C-alpha cells in the first residue's frame, strides 16, 4: 500500500542535484523509473519524469516530503541529497528523523519544538542542546548556526580583522567557547591575512587602486565565517565538535545551564 505523504509544500532544503543524478544513474534508473516509484510507493501523483529531470538540473527544488520520498526511491538517506544543512529543520531531515522523534529525544514538548523549527532557531538547556547535537550529529559550527548566533559571530569576525583583533577575542570566545589561545591564534592569523591582502592590493608597485582594495576586502569579509572555521581546523584536521567544549558546556543563546524549562 502506498505510504501517504503530506502534500503541504514548504520551502525545501538545499538540494544536491548532482548527487540525485549520480545516485539515479548508479542504480540504472531513468527519470521515468524514479517518477513511477514516487507515484507508486509514496503517493506523489504529481511526480513525472519531467519533474525529476528539473530537480536534477537544479531548475526546481524538491519540498521536504518530495525529498524524503526521492531518497526512498534512490535507496539513500535524505542527507545524501542535501547540501550543507543550515536550519534546524534541514538538519533533522538530513538525519531522517520525524519532528516528534527529535522533540521526544531532547526532552522538549512537540509544540515547543515545532515552533523552533518554524523560527529556524533552537532554544534549550545545556542538556537538551547536547542531546540535540548528538542526535543530529551537529558540528560546533552547525550548533552555532541553529542556535541563531552565526550572524553575530560573522559581525565580530569582520570587526576583528578590520581593527584590533584583541578587542574581539572575548566576545568570540563567548560564542565559540574553545581554547582561548587557539581562538586568539586564529583571529591573529585572519587579521594578518586580511590586512596583508589590503596592503598588497594598494601597493603602488602592483598598480592597485582604492576600488581594487575595496573589492578584495569585501570578498574576504563576505567569506569571513568560512575562513574562520577553515583556519580553526586546517585541512586534514577534524572540525571542532560540541564535545570539544571545555567543562562548563554550551550555553544556548546565552542561557545559563538549566535556566530554561524543557517545555520552553
């Protein structure tokens, strides 16, 4: 019997069109085969070969229910069809959990958890946040994103590379509570790199102009968060994980451990 799938369309997660095409080809399936599987096994009556082809071209993005069904037809996990998840909902879908399962596992009542997914920001106690990170396999960067602190971190990093990085070591540490010396070394290296690029662009010997420097600076600042994590965990080294936090743990959204009830 076909498994019913909700047809309420919500904005889909970041979709990896190339992965969908690669997985289909590896199974020896055509877009028509995939569409038939979506209709027969997942009750997606609107699925056609043309729709599957549009997904694979990147012209359209499958909704959550469609992506889950597509993963079933392609014998893979939803996470294999998603680019880097960013929101709480995207991380849950990538791991293949129902929202009720996540709410129960972390100790939140379902309506409260559903509101967090809707807002895109997680709020919980230290224990709940640790449970969420373990269940959804969140890196420290992911955890900062789903707790709504990534924009603030980017703001601090931009200020640090443009001015005196030392003044921003403490605020950055409050968001990324890793070893203070490691963070200071990272900020120092980023400050040196940014200032060096600006100076090189403005060098008379290179014929640089203020406009060139501005473009170079904007490009660096636009990618400042990516640069921070890359510098913090160079190639070949694992990215920082929530378990790497020092004793005292993570304080979601500035909350003190235990300061928020599980229903919150």
